[in-house]
């Protein structure tokens, strides 16, 4: 693939690796009532914020956060009042360098989870993994992304390594892990317009390039809450 496209795709991927989605929900412990009652706080990167999914909300104005990103959908599903929901998600070479950045992201996640637990010891924490942005075997990417199969496979492997790190770090911190990858296999940016949950570089639905559309954002509601381990773990 072209150097420019490699820069765009790896740039998007590594930007996501610097910040991860962490959701804290506190609840009242009255008897055995498990109903979350807030406050509910969502942190994360552009994959969390849902850029270009209608409608934009929040501040600062350039953040491009959607009122239909998955934190907002979770809050709606939980029936939380607006006062109990705060969404502060952000916009925003070689194999060894990518792995180093993944490891750094894992360390920062652990630090962030520890700080959240320190400030909100009764909060329930969930780390949301990344959906399948590209196909595992690199097929179908020649038209929309002009992406060679080997390059798509490489980037998918890196994403799975990142998800594995996020799952381990979540488990180590006593947090839940929401696996959105398995649900989105076959619905990546190289799949058909009617089936994909990730929009390509030229989106056909309201979403940022190489980001989830609203269907992809809803997938987080059904994700499994356990660490996912793969043979590609770093």
C-alpha cells in the first residue's frame, strides 16, 4: 500500500492506543439490588466519542462527541438521569515500535484505573476493547482502502495484541472487560456497506474515517465482560 495510507491507518490505530475507554458506575448497596444509579463517567478516545455520528454534543466544541456514542447508549439503557451521566471522551513504523506503544498504553491504563479506584473506591469499572477495524485475513480492502492483504492482516494482529493487553490490565485492576471484537468480526471497514460497523476512509454513513458508525457504537451494549486472550498476545 502507499506510504500515505500506511501513515493514516497506523496513525489512527496508535492514536487510539494512547487512550482507552474506562467506564465507572457506582451503585447503591441496598440489599441485593444490583441496579446502577450513577454517577456514570465515560473516559476514552475518538472510538469512544463517536465522531460524526449525529448529533454532536458537549464541550469543547471541537471534540466532535456524539450523543449516540456508546457511553450515551449505555446511560440510556441504564435509565440514568442526565445529571448522573458525564461523557468526557476525547477526539483526537515498525513492529517493535508499535508493540512498545501498545505496552505503554497498557501501563497508562493501569495507572488510570488505579487513580479512578483511589478517587471512587465504590465505582464499578469497565474497559471497552476495540472492534474489528480490519479483517483478520486482509480480504476485501483493495477497493475502499487500497490496502494490501498482508498490511491489513498486520494491523489486525496489532489490534488484537492491544485488546489482549487491555483485557489483562482490566483483569489485573479488578475491572470488567467489554469485548467488542468478536461481535464485529465480518463487519469491519472492508466489508459491505450494509453490514459494516466500521466506516472506511470515505464513510458512507455518519462516522469518522476508520471509526464505528452508530451500529458499531451499539455493539458495546452486547460485549462480553471478560478478558479476551488470543495466541497473538504480546
